[in-house]
C-alpha cells in the first residue's frame, strides 16, 4: 500500500534546517508517498512524523524505526510491547525499544505461548 510519506508529510521535499532551502525528501525520493507492506500502524517511536525524536534541534534525521515513513508493518495478532508499554522507546527517548523495534507493539507468535 502507498502511504503518505511521514518525513516530508507528503510534500516530497524537506528542509534540513530552517536556514536551508527545501531539498528533495530522501525517504520518498520526492514522490510524497512511500510503499509499506500491509497491515500498517503508525510508528510509535516518531509518532508518525518520520523524524528521529529528540534529535538535535533543526537537524532532521529519519526515524530509525520506520526509516522516515511514519508507518510500520505489524501483523495481527499483536500486543502492547511489555518493555516500553507502547511508547516505542526506552527511557532516555533517543534509542528505540529493541523489543518492538520502535513499533510500540509486538507480534504474537502462535507457535510459542509465551509473549515476550
Ligand atoms: Zn517524503
Ligand atoms: Zn518512525
Ligand atoms: Zn517496545
């Protein structure tokens, strides 16, 4: 499915800083949309902005969890991540949660009954 590019909010261009001119969005190559495999949820780590949270002010970095798309693929069934409780990040906020890879939720594997 094609989704609106989170990093540029569908504009196809981004500004790395407020002093610099707009340049082509590297996430969607300027198209404004990105292909993401269904089913998708909003990326918990960047809250759909596609930007790395708590990056140095005005330095726009793509989100490590969704690679700037703002959405991530998450198959059903899934549950709230037990390690970050859906926030998608660890306490200091700069690094995404390794358990859910920043999604905030984890897929439930049917083979093993234990959710971890
Ligand atoms: Zn884009
Ligand atoms: Zn993200
Ligand atoms: Zn997590």
